[in-house]
């Protein structure tokens, strides 16, 4: 039903991922974890052997130079199995950002290691109270001779536990510039407070007091550096949408199977026409979300002059829609299962948690709808329309003056 289907290679990638995840018996139960480290991190080396870590890495550094469509095909399967390993946070978000902005010597040191899974990265960009806003940066970096010293606090550092390096955004002291720094994890002046998110994924708060050992990756005016961060976050947001689509599809399948086998008043619950209508509504929404996600992924092959603005607008629209559908799917999954849908022991419970978090992670629907509005108003079409309206208004104003002068 999806308007955008996978090609042969992407189908093979998805099939191999599905087979691996089925063999590895990924647990759907999410016991309380006190260290913020998801158990699936232990599978990182196996995942790397399958080429998953190399997928986002440029071919020049030992990677596969995979497209966003390739990455989303894989992410959808990870979501179907509610895998908690920080693939999107590390390989897609932080790894691809480092490939974008780092000097050659840093790329040569880190990217091959990321491709084989021997190193992991995490991005520390969000600050307390800023919610999803990357532009609020209070962390400061001060240069002391050849060394950089960083002070500040970051929150929701996804995949930070066990990461080898942290990418940190910071204001440059004595300048209006922003910078992105590579900070070795666990170095002097750092404190990492591990957390476990609602669905079992690992995150952390990062506190830096005169943290040393940082390497400056890039520096520039605010809009330039924020542009790099926004582009990286959009890629991760799109991959997250694919992960969410996979989780929604599996939650729907579990719910449909339950309704087909559970009986009331001598017949399956699924035989009830009202229940069938609710299932159809959910199915259509999931397919629409999948089509929109794949269409947006296909836009990343475009390198035109306005491609960046188009991608930004479509990613925001995709996340806004997927967030709304995720909320509806988890609600219906719980309601159609009855009380059992709320239990951790039953399989659908893990998907309810994943989808409840997915509706807000990387920005909720309201945040991304505002981005759609801003990007639409800033688009070349809108600027041309405003310019034409201004010309028309000026022309009408001139005509009025001329007519008035003639009357006088």
C-alpha cells in the first residue's frame, strides 16, 4: 500500500536484520535498569559485523555510504523488535555529524572505528529547560593556550553510557561564535548521571566543570553551526520515525492477533464491526506514516539549491504526523487489549512504552508543526509570493495617488 517501496538491496537489508533480531531473541520485557545502559548494547559487535555501523559512514573511511532510505529500512526493523541499543543516537546522529564537521585527522581516527563498532559516540546538545530547542546554548568553551576547557550542563544525552566520545555544542568565550567539540568520555571535569527512559533506552545528564581534553571540530557563526546540528538532528529524527513505524506495525499485528483469538459471547472480538473499523483506521494511519517517512527519506538523494529547506520541512511534517499516529496506536493497543495491555509481562506492553516515548522524543507534534510553519513561511515560494504582493500593493498605492491628484 505504501507509495514508496524498498528496492532489492533494502529488502535484503531488512530481511537480514529481521532474521538476526529473531535469532538473538531480543527481550520485549523491560525490567528496571539502574545504570541507564540497555542490555542490547552487548550486541553492538554483532550488529557491526552485519555492517549496520558502517552504513552511515562514508566509504572513504571504511563505511558503506548508505542512503537515508537504507538507514530507515534498517531502523524500521529495529523498531519492530523494540531494540534498545543506541543505533540511531550513536551511528546516525553523532556519527554522521562528526563526518560532516570534523577535520580530516579526526575523521581518519574515529570514522573507521565507528564503522567496525569498536567506538561509539553520543551527542550532547540539549540543555536544561530548553526542551527540543538547539539554539539555547549556555555551555561555554574557553581556550587556554592549546587546550579547550568546557563548563556547562547537557541533558538527554542519548546513548551516553558506554560511549567513547561526546560531541558537545558550546559558546566560544570572548566571541559570538558557537563550536562543536569532541570530548573524550570520562575525562577530567566530567560527571555523567545515567538514566533509563520510559521504554528502557539509555540516556544521561552530562555535567562539565572545567572539563579538559576537548578537540574543536568546527567553529563559526551561530546560524552556521546550528545549521550543522539541525541537519544532523533531522537525519536522526527521520530514522527515529522509521523506528516508530516499525514499532507501530508490530503493535498493530499483536493487537489484531489478540482480537482474532480472544472470544466474547461465543465469537472472536475481531468479528465486532466497531472493532474492525478501529483496526482499519489504525492500519491506514500506519501505512500513511510509512509512506510519508519513505518519501522524506527519498528526498535526501536531492542535492538541489533548495534541497536543505525542503528536507527540513518534510522531516518536521513527518515527525509531527508520526508522533500523532504513535499516540493513537498505543492508546488503541491498550484499549483493545483491555487491562492486559498495561502489563509489562505481555508483549504489547513494551510497544506501548516505546510509542508513548516516541510521540515526544526528538520533538513532539506541536514542536514540529511549528517548524513546518516557519520553514514554509521562509520558503522561496513564499518569499516570491510576498514580493509579488508587495509590488501589487505599491502599484495600487501609486495608482490611488495619481487618481487623487487628478481629482484635486
